[in-house]
């Protein structure tokens, strides 16, 4: 039996046809990221302001930036996990990381140019608690910027935390389906018909 998830009939159903999530009713095709709208530390409304307002604000949440009381700075990133048996495939979490004020300002100032890969990597603190993992808040990480206005990717410090291990060694397809179910997208029944 192959360890490549692309040989799994459920994987093929997930990628070869549109399917309707039995939980949210939305149509999907292929893998999708699990996204967190805000950093854990943000306790205000989840209604996002325009990104352009982040430069002058001391307390704001936008789609890509968050400033908390003019003292804490966050950027939206992607934590990518290779998929065991198919390392060229990735599963992602849309998450947040802290940055120093200096690095945050550089990122915001260069955001519209789309030319940022030469900046960083920058140290950050992982700023979300992911469900079904031991506490992930404040894991040490590096924030790697990318060109083309693609959200930065996070590289966790290589610890024995299960999330850091999955980033190094990969995540199974069954684990992805479990995480989807825990996030309100239990599509396992949609993939077995």
C-alpha cells in the first residue's frame, strides 16, 4: 500500500471535483488553509479595517496587520506543513506573528511595492492558539517575507512541540481531515460517497 496520500481515493475526490462542505454549505475544491482572523491577543471586534489605515493607527486590526495599544505589532502569515508521503504538497494555517516595531514599520512601508523577500527573516512570537495542539501561543518563530504581496511564511524554532515536529516531518492526510472537522469543516462524509 502506498504512503502517498495522492493515491488515497478521498484525496482524489477532494482534488478532482468540487464538493460541498456538509458543515458550512460552501463549495470547495482541493485543500484549503484554516485561517485565524486575528492574533490571540486582540480582544476587539473581528471587523477588519483597510490595510492602508495601519500606518497611522495605534490600535487596529486589518486583514494583514494588527497593532495593539501602540505597543504590540502583528502581521498575518502562513504556517505551512508538508504532507507526509507527498512533501511537495502543503497544508496551511493562516496565522499571526509578532514583529518588532522597526520590522513591522519596514513591512508596512514596503507592502504595496510587493518587493519584500530581501527583508528578514525576522524573529517573532507565534500569536495564535491552534486547536488540538498543546499551547502554541508564543512559540518562537522566524517570519520570512515573500515578493508579490504573498503573505510571509512562518518557520517555527525546531523544538519538540508537536506543531514544530509536523512542520519538519509532515502531517498525514488523516490528520488534516481531523483538523478540518475540529474547525467546523467535517468533510470526511463528503469524500466517501
